[in-house]
């Protein structure tokens, strides 16, 4: 079973630029569009929107890519 995260959780993930950390600002339980791309999500496999601690960048990831800090 995947780890579940909540709004406000502080998490980290790997990106092309290295390890990044941020705060979860949204939890998606159904497919959604972001920056012109369709992202898939469901109650069984949600996607999380995370705002980077260092920039205003928003990333979307499944729980498997995230580590709670």
C-alpha cells in the first residue's frame, strides 16, 4: 500500500536538478490538467501538488516519488 500524504506535509523528491523539498498544496483524486498536460490520479493512486521550498515551482508526483521530511 502506498504512503498517503496530507495537505501541508513537508516532502522531498528527486528531480533533474537534484533533491528538492517542498510542501503539499493539493491532493488530486481524479485526473486533472496542469500546465497543458493531463495528469492521471484516482482515490487509489492520488497525485500530490507540491510547492518547492526554494522557488514558486509547483510539481505533481505520485506518493512513490515522495519522502516525508
